[in-house]
């Protein structure tokens, strides 16, 4: 695991370059916390990127919205396991969008 100062420097650089939004950062932090707390959690199932195409196209948002990301990051590992968040995230799947933006994971954090 990378030392905290490397992660902080990387995040600061991303913000300085204007490449990362708050919802993306919160989602990435939540995924990292889930990876550390939930045995077998597949981080590849979660997409934390925001994309707004020029002109026509569909805007995509991070799979885990800000409120859920902050809830997940604020819980202890024991709490995530005991409350079933790990289990719900492991069972969550992204739904294919019929219309509008890509579907997000539904509320998994109490």
C-alpha cells in the first residue's frame, strides 16, 4: 500500500490539473475503503469516472454517488461487514441504462 503522502500528492496534482471532480474523488476513496474492508470485493465492478461529452452524447457519473461514498468512507471495516454493506456491494451490479445517464449503484450504506 502506498504511503499516505504519495496518495495526497497524487490527489493534489489531479485537482491542480483540473482532472478530478469531488464525486470522483469520493467514489475512489469509498472503493479503496471497500477493498481494504470487504474480503473479495472486486474494485473493477465500480466505475468512478465522470464524463461529459462535447455536443451530443450521454453524461456519465461515478457509480457510487457522493452521499453513499461519504457514508462508506466514514464507516469502520467492522461496521461495513456487520451492517451488510460489504455483502450488498458485492452483490450490486450496474444496470444497463435504457435512457439517460448510466445507472448508479443503489443505496448500500445505511
